[in-house]
């Protein structure tokens, strides 16, 4: 395995093509990267310019994660490979993190002290249970208990203190008083699960310009078998499927200035796209920073995301989220009084710092697989259609990561995530009507598209969007609204040949 190295071999050939530094001025503010020299700024600007020639692939387009791209054989383990430019020493940490990611936790007390601490309420026993094969979650089949999909819960603020906590970003939402921040459908022996999610689908036909009819399925969500009394009358429910894990460290390494430069919350340029930055409070530092992760971009880092998942999904405490009873609310006394898995000789939490750090490192270094068929004529035609429909206004193709990224292997890489990392209004059709942090009930973070064409290969299914309602990529496109309405209509207006080409392009990612 080669030692870590920067990618700018990928942009040397375009050095000096432009004279202006990378900067954007929106809303009267200039955002210029401080991690690069003037020479590097010019090179980065050149290599991240949008494509204009669709007759052939762009340079290095087949390597969406730069030198970190995995070129391993495509199979069910495709999303489980380490960043290709990591060292042998790093591979050892990755394997330890993988073991912890797959580890099944057990209820306390048990003879396996190192695995104690599950729940008492939980949605899964292991990280891998939600992110199966490090990929995407799915809705439950009829009669099946949900594992890789759950319901977020919250209520509107009612007191000045709650409103102040939201305004100061101490909280991103107010949990439901009895059931907390998410509905947990499993529990350890002696404790009742909170309840279960219910889903009803109604067919919604959509007619394309050439007369083809596509049937979307519109979900309605509810709760049943509540064990701790009724929920608040004004509870807001929002379903979530687990996101794919690939490329997270590279998304974390995108320079903040590049994300801020793309934001245009007041649509001052009049293009109908008004993406905005999600500002969140980092629990490690207390400072405000960009939210990058989660469907609503409410989490600032992979470490914080991992700690919150340990707590909310599995009921395991870490140095960042220290409650050993996980998501048990004050109203759930029996749950709060259940035995914990804290081993005092190891620390005051169930998953001490070294465990959280290893899981974080693993999550940061799950490699993005190489593209397929980048030179295929149909794929190139589909790429052109993707651009012409305006999809790249939100699904921004390229970035070059920061030279100051914490992990040397992830520095200065030309990457192709197809996301701007911003919040966008996606319209009433996809609205969950549940504000969280800076995201309104209609806003979602632009999903990265890299690896999307391998969903079925890795996970054996093809469910897309935040709740898996879309069964095909075409259905996912047709659910787009709000700021993406024009792009959706452009797709609908294409002839079938061009629609198929656009789908072929997405399947090549």
C-alpha cells in the first residue's frame, strides 16, 4: 500500500490556466481559502471548473476520491475498503475500527464486560446493523421490524428557555417529553420497547412529457403499540434511513470557505437556488461551525456523528455523550434505573475514548469506489443531460480538499462527491414539517451521489431518499421539488433516450 500522498498530480497539468484566486462573493461576503498559496488557488480553480466538453471523460474523473479511491473488485464488500493511500499502520487502526463497528453490544450485566451497555432502549445492537455492508438503510418490509430506519421525534418549543436553547444552538430540537429524540423499537430484557413505526403507502402516478407514467409511492408515518403512554399532540415525526458510509472523511476535509462560497440563502443571483449553510455548535469545542453530516446537516464531524449514533441508536455512552441510559427520557424511570455497562477500571463511559476514536477513524476512511464506464457514450450523454437539467446547481461535482485536513491521506485530493453540502428547500412532497437546527421542515442537505450506482450491488436493494420511498433513481428524481423543481421538470421533458442516459450516468457514479 503506498504511503499517503497529495493528489495534486491530478491538477498539475492545469496549473496557471487562470489568474484569479478561488473566491466567491455572495451576500456581500468574500470566501477565500486560507490553506492554499496563490499558485495552488489558481490550480484548484482550474480543476474544479464545471465540465463543458461531454465528448470524453474529464481528467481523473474515474477516481472520485482522488488517491484515496478504491480500485478493488466490485462486489458486496465494495463500500468496506480502506482509503487506498493510507499507510500499513493506518490499516491496523482501520481493521480495529471495523471490528468495533461490527461489534454486537449486550445488555448489562453480562460476562462479556467489554460489550456491556446495550440500551436499555435501542434501535440496533451494532453500527453495522443500520449501515449494512457500510451502505444504505432501507424501509422495513411488510410485517418486518425496522432496523436500518427509524423515526426522529420532536415538539415545538413552548418556553422561553427552550426557545433560547434553540436560538443559541445549544439544542437543535426539543425532544418529545416521554419518548425523547427518536422512537426506539427494541429494549433489553425487563424493559418494554417504546413502540413501533407504521408506514402506509399510497400510489401517486406521474405522467412524463412523452406519456410514460411513473408510479411514485407516497408514505404516511405513524406510531403504534406505545408502551409509555401517548405522545404529545404536537409531536413531529420524521423518518430516516441510514446513510452510506463511504467518503465521509473527504467530506469532512472540504475547506469551509468552499462550502460557504456556494451558499446563496437569499438567491441574490436569481437562479432559483438558495442553498444555505447549516450552523451547528460543536460539542467538543462549544464553537459554532458548519454542519456537514446527517440528512439535515446537523452534525459537525464524524466523531460527533459516531458518538450520537452510539447513544441514540445503541444506547452506548461515550466521552461526548455520557448518559449511560442513552435516549431514555426523564419519564422513563425504569429505563434510567437499569444497569449500565460502565466499567470503572476503563473509565466513566461504556465506550471509552479509544473505542470512539477507532470507530471514527474507520468511518473517516471507508473508500469511495472507482467509477465505471466513464467513457461510455451513453454515460457521457447522461452526464450532459445532468448538467443541462441544472442538477449540478446543488449536486456540485468537484472539490479539492484542504491542505490542513487532520489526516494527511485526505489532504489536497480532487474529489467528486456531487454535493454542495448545503441545505435546500426540496418542496412540499419531501417535506417532513419538522424543523431541526437551521433546517426548516422542507429543507435537506444535498446528498452526495458518489457510489449511488452500486447501491443494489452492496445492499441488495435500491431504495433512495431520506425515507427510502423511491424504489428507483427515476422515482427519486421525480420526488424533487422546491429549488429542484426546474431540474425535475427538465428531466420529465426529456425523451426516453435522454432520460435513460441520465440514469446510466448516475449508475456509473
